[in-house]
C-alpha cells in the first residue's frame, strides 16, 4: 500500500507516460490528459474545450460514434471524458486482457477526430440542453453566478460549458484549430493504473501516439484577481434562497495547503463540521450546508454553500460569519484537530482504492507538482499541521473586505451590506 509501484517515461514527441502497477487487479484504467480547459479559452470561444471533448466521441477517420460505442460495450469497457477549468481528460477502463482494444479506441478518438458538420450541429443541440439543465438547477446556478462574479473578466470565471451565444457560434474551423493548438506531446500526459507492465504498455502507447506532433507546453496564463462583490439575484420561481459565499484561497501547490484542507474540513467538510452542526443540527435552518475548496494552478477559492428560506437567509450568513470569527480568534482543540486530520486521511486513502482514482492522482501530481508524493509523505504532512497554523490560515483567508457573496432566489427585499460580513 505504502510503496506505490510508479514509473515515468517521456516519449520522443514529449508525451509523458505514467503507470502504476496494481497486480491484485484484473483491470487497467488509462487516461489521456490535455493541459487545457475553460480557463485557456478566449471569451468569444468560451465552451470550446467542452465542445471538443464531446465531439471526439462522434467519430474518427476509421470509426463512427456507433462503432466506438459497440466496440467498448463488446469488451465491457467504460469510456468517458470530462472537462474542467484546467484540464480535459479522456479515460477508459477495461479488463487487462482487453487493453489493446481499449488503447486503440482511446488513441483513435483523441488523435483522429473528423468534426463532421452534421455531428457538430447535433452535438450543439445536446450541449445547449446541458446548459439549460444547469440553469434549472439552483445550487449549480448559484455557484456559476458566484464564480463569474468572483473572477470577473477572467477566463477562470467563465462557465466550462460556455453560453448559449458562444456555443451557438462554434464551427468546424474552431474545433480543428483548438485540437491543433492543444493536442500535442508537450501538452499532454498519458496515465494508467492497474494490472500492467510499464515497459510493454509504454511501447504500445508509443506505437499508437507516434503520429502525435511534439509541440511545446503552452505558456503560463495570467493569474486572475478576485473581486469581493455582493450579488443579489432575484428568482421568484425558487422556493429557497441559495447562498454562495467565498474568499480567495491558496493555489494547489501552496506550501500551507494541508492547513487549508484541515481548516475547510473543520468549517464545513462533513457532518461533524461546525457549519453542519451549528446551522443544521442545532438550529434546523438548512437541509444542506457545506464548505468547499477549489484550488487551481495559481489561485483558489474557499466557498460556503447553503440553501434556506428567505426569512432565514441573513441569519445563516451571520452564523457563517460567526464561525469564521471563531476560527480566527480561538485555537482548535486537540480532539477537533485530530478528528479533522483523521477524516482527511481517511478521504485520501479511500480515494486511492480504485485504479481510476490512482490514474487521475498520477496525472494531477505530474501536471501540478512534476513529482510524486507517497501516501506516507501526504499523511506525514497532514499530521504535522498545528492548531496555530490552522488559525493563521483562518486569519489570512477570512478578511471581511475580501468576502464575496451571491444570493439567488425569492429575495423579497433582502438587503445584504458589507457591514454584515464583519468577522
């Protein structure tokens, strides 16, 4: 468990191949990771990363979409993809016996898309429906509105799916240009975990990706500046007021990231967290309340989400501020600190149970850290965190002047001023 069997090879075209051998499994999970995503998009083509991700499943020079689906089903494999702010990932999981077929399909769809005009029109309809689903989902919508306001004017604030307008404009030339710009060896990582042999597997990947152009890793992007706006959006059709409230937080590689993780765990990272216990269990004011960290390459956010009735919305905000204040003023007790550490360690260890999560963990460590941390190293770093460090992080993050809030729902005259965010 502790000694992970990791290997790394860089192919001549710059593609990094990472593997973790897990002999006790009968499967292999593999993923192609592109160091791109919605924050790399100009405003006029917002949503193109996600559009390209969808379109790669629609057919290649030698396979139709139906052919891809049937071939995966015939081996009981699972083919999937996702787009985030900073990466696009195409992944497949199959039995180790079927790796040659799974690898062939995965490499074909990543390298040889045709972006047929008819398919583009059909998929545009699918994505426009996906955008509507998010607009109909209040807790997704409040996060989206918060993010757009928080990183205003920066691509990090733009929606991953794009907007009805931008998706409506994207055509075949855009998709081919995007694919050419980002899909090359210097900008991609291929990671795999499961029952495999590194040398044989790498040779197979090298064969399939021999046509991938080399290219340099793309330039670093300008870091965004957060804006602490108070945004009240009335939506009468909702029953609840959705609250999203957040502050800038350290980037993913920050030296103090473990103190931030523990702070988040104590604040709102589970059913024993302070927000859940105070606002839901003791007061019965919400069904759902939690805090969440979103770290990126050069910045991050710590957000608190809650849904409540309009009459209680301001009181919920007040209770959140009271928890911020307490974390700044009082040291955590030993018992609470230990509990948060154990919860965090449990989450990390459980998160490494599957080959899929190991595969993703490998790729992310490569892309963000260019090095690998063993489970023991991570656990040691968590154990080292002191109550003083957690308090110092709370004092750094919970600055009333930097708190941004979005309220969405039947607001009926609710007013929220900066003074009410004193903490």
